[in-house]
C-alpha cells in the first residue's frame, strides 16, 4: 500500500482524512455534492498511516447516514477489475468496514453489497467477517457454496480451507455451515475444522527455539541466527537469558554488550537493562556511540524500559544530546520524570515538532508526559499537533493532554472531539465538553442512544447528562 497523501488540515478533505470532528461539522454545512466527493475519496483511498489500529469506519459510516449518501462509488470500487489484480486487504478493507456499520444501521443496500462481495470479491474473508456480525442465518447460509467453491477439492485445496477455518476472525459462518442441511457442505466444513484443530495441536507439540539447559553462548548464537535471517530475536533471547544465566555468566554477558556480534550485543544490552545491572547505563551509552543501527535501536529501547532512579537521573544528563539517546531521555522524563523536569520535557516536545513534524513517533510519549506533568505553557504546541497530525491516535493523546493543560479546551477542541473518529477521543470530549453549546447537548444525546457507540463513551456521556427523567438539560 502506498503512503496516503494527506490534504492540508484547513480543507474539508484534510479534516475528513484525519478523522477530525470538524470534518463532520464542515461536511454537514458544505454543498452535499462536495461533501460526498470528499467522503468517497477517503473511503476509497484509505488515508490512515496505520490502517490496522486507527479508526475511521464508524466515523465515515455516520457521515454517509447524515448525508444520505449513495453507495455507487463504493460499489464501483469493490467490483472494479483491479480487485482481482490487487488483493491487498488495505485496498478494500475500509470500504467493507464502512458497509458493515451501515448495514448495522439498517442500510439494506450496504448489506446486499457485502453479500455480493463475499461471494465474488478477492477480500471476501473481510466481507464475511462483517456479515458474521450483522447478517441473519439465511443470508450466511446462502454464501456457503460460493465461499467453499474458492477452495479446490484436492489435498492442497483442503489444506488451505482448513487453515482458513482455523484462522477465521469470526467463526460464526463456519459453525453455521458445519451444521448445514446440505451434506456436501457440512461434511467438508467439519473436516476442515477437525484438520485445523489437529494442525494447531501438532504445532504446539513441535516448539522451536530455546530449550531448557541452553547455555548463555547458545542463546547468543540463536539471537545471531535471527539477525542472519532478518528476524530480530534479541527480546525473546533476553528473556531466555533470565532463565539460563547465573552470576558466574555476568562477565561473558557484559563482554557481549561491549563488543559482541549484533544479535548477542542487542540481547546482552536488553538483559542487563532489565536487570538494572550497575554497568547497564554506561554500556547503553557506549552502544549508541559505537553500535550499528540495530544495536543503537536496541540500546535505546532497553534504556526506555528501565525504571530505576539512576536511569531517570542519567536521562536528565542525556536530555540535551542531539542523538537517539537524547530523544529517548526526553521520553523517559516524560514518562517517569518529576515536576522539576517540565522544562526538559517541553524542550524535547518543541524540538521534536520542529525537527520531525507533527507526526513524529516520539511525540506520542512526549505528549502524554506533557499532560501528566501539567505543562500549561505547552498548550500552543499541543494545539498545533492536534490540528496537523495525520494520526488520529496522536490527536487523541493531544486532546487528553490539552484537557489537563488548556483552560479553553472545554469550549474549544472538546466540542469537535464529540464527532472524532476515535472512541477514546470522544470519551474525553464527553467528559469535558461545555454543555452550554447546543451542539454538544444534541451530540451527547445521540451518542447515548447510538447502539454502535462504545460502552466507555456512553458511560462518560451518561455521567454528564444522567437519565432523561433526571435532567432536561
């Protein structure tokens, strides 16, 4: 999947791509054709940088409902010839998830599209998962034959079917088909279920990796084999060292942390840091200066996991360094520093925005720390991150930090956050948005009554408005 191109935050398209609440509010006041064009652009060209964790589907589905939007563009996208040339889930996943939510809201046209796509589309498994949550038994039974027809009846096809059944995210269709009155379908699905269970048992009986009785050297060699295969094994290898290493092995582990092979060095650094070894901090600093890129990354990660007072004290000295260790020091102080570290955390936050922009991964921790420490003068930077970041998760973290640092949050960003794509952000808004705004009252009531809304959000809403008979607001 190509990196999405995100429009400027001041445009309707840019707002909708980011999943901001202002996107919905602007779309509802824009010309309907313009709003639908921007909405379709987002659904058909997934704007998320991490489509596996960021939410957009419910946000876009609600806007389709508000605009009474047609689904012809989604239909054309799903059944385009490209569907059989590009089988990446990311091409159609967002559209299918939007259809799933629309089906749960009673849009029959969305349900029919999902059924058609599950029968003929390349990303049929995703569509089937959506239907498993929303369709009736008759609708699912009608899909048994076209789905099973995708798998050949030879040994290879049956093995593929067994793996699909075993790994199915939503098992309801397969369980239903195992009881299908058509013997040819039920027999085949039951056989696939049994084969999948047997395969899982076999894998459990053939574990790979370290065994009891391994030596420290054997663990290091295993970690190095991972490097040679392109697989980072230093984290599980460090856990293995916890089991096999004794006091007599410390010298060998320290030597590996100083000058060992890449796999051994990463493993040793992680092990020593997790154990708060007295030499761990010096070895981490040495690794950042002399190590390869993977060693530097492992050293920085190991440092950030440390919880000792000595690590926090060292972070105060490292915070001014213009290297990955300096950035990690800022993050450690954001997580575990005290009030006296406010200036260092604020400086790290500003430097990250200046140097890497509003989507820098380091901002996640720094934004959290800014809110934790209540750094009020950071509010302008937090507002900038909130507006500009393309990550809906980072925006939610910025909202939480603003709630703790910005007195204007309740009447400002908290209002639009009620329409945000992330449920955690809507929850923050439900707890803070000023109810003097009529839009806030109306949206709180809508969220409280919406069966698709997350329970945490509805709990927050009810804590503000109470039962209908208790308040007229």
